[in-house]
C-alpha cells in the first residue's frame, strides 16, 4: 500500500502537473474514440500498450476479456457497452486477449479453477471457445491448446458483441468497427485479426474486423 500512496504523491507532483490543462478539459466530460475490452490481468495496461492519453479509451476489464451474449447476463459488461455507444458514441471496440492468460488456462484445464466456483461460473461465457477447441483441435498439447483458446476466444467474444442490439445497429450503419487483438506479454507484440487474410497478423499490417479464422501458434508466431 505504501507503494500506491507514494505513486499518488508522485502523480500529483509531476504527472498531473505536466498535463494540468488536459485534466482541466477532461473535468468537463470525456470523448473516448474506443471501447477497449481486455483481461483484468495485472500485466495488461491498455493505455501503456496503445500509448493513449487520459480520455481516449473507455476500458472494460474482466477475467478472460469475456463479453456475455446480450440478454444472458445484463451486468457490468452490457452496461459498459451500452454506455460507450449511447453516451460516448465510440467508433471502435477492441477485444484484446493476451498470452499466458490464466482464464484461458482454466478453460482448457478446469482443474485449475476447482477451488474457485465464481470463476468456473464466469467461464461459462467462454463455453463456445471450449466447444471449438474440443471439436476442432482435440489432439493439441495443453500449452498449444491454451494458445489456440486465447485467439479463438477473442473471435468468439467479437461474435458475442454482435448479439448486442446497439452494436449490431451501429455496425450495419457503418458507425462502429470491431477489432480483435492478441498481446504477447514477453515481446510487446500486438497481433490483430486481419480482415482480408482471416488470421492474426502484426497490427501494422492489418485492417481488423472478424472473418473466418486461421489460427497460429502464440509460441512460434506471436
């Protein structure tokens, strides 16, 4: 806790002072351009990863970067999506998974969540990811299955996003764009799902929107 308090004082002395005018402007309201949905993992910092300034990203975080289908659980995720679109008019939604994801590890190996009933229940929102793995990649070793799950899960959560009426309406009108990303922690690389080629590629080479998938090895390719 001492580290956190010291960080607050450092921010007030330097970080805030350097951007005083920006924070004064933000006090009047926010105009983020993107909703960034990612994992609650402490190793993921969306602003650092994208070099975004305060006020640019509306961030929604949970274990496994999951998006419950509309109507299945109208909780924090549905409320956050609704607010980002209706009140803030964001133009982009990014679903960002990451390497070494504990939630996806527990999805592949349920024994990891045996003592965490709330986690097991939450992972039901990734049931489609588990089914895709079992039916299409039954022979994968566990490490490789986790890598595939991380990628498949991003694409499936994008599909879940489309079940939200406000998302579907704005996609149809061309006022919203969806993006699927995977962040590799140990290298700093970010891969986005490529519209034309149907696979994850470095973000500098992509135009991201979900399409039929070709999966890659996070260990080898990412």
